[in-house]
C-alpha cells in the first residue's frame, strides 16, 4: 500500500515538474524579455501611494 502511494507521489512530482518546464518554455517563447521584466505594476503602486512623514 505505502509503496504504491510513494510511486503516486513521485508521479505527481514529475508531472508538476514537467508542467513547470512546459509553462516556462511557453512563456519564454510567447513574451519578450522586456515584457517579462517590465515594472509597470511597481510604477503604478509608487505613483498611487502617498506617504506622510
């Protein structure tokens, strides 16, 4: 019973690793490096925040 459970867990781990590699490849070929490293969200947050000292 436990042996089959460990095999199932290893299969899930291999499946998740494969999915991560596939997603990494898909994102890397779909978007440019400039798009992936842009900081538009950070700029929006920096403009909208008002700090009082």
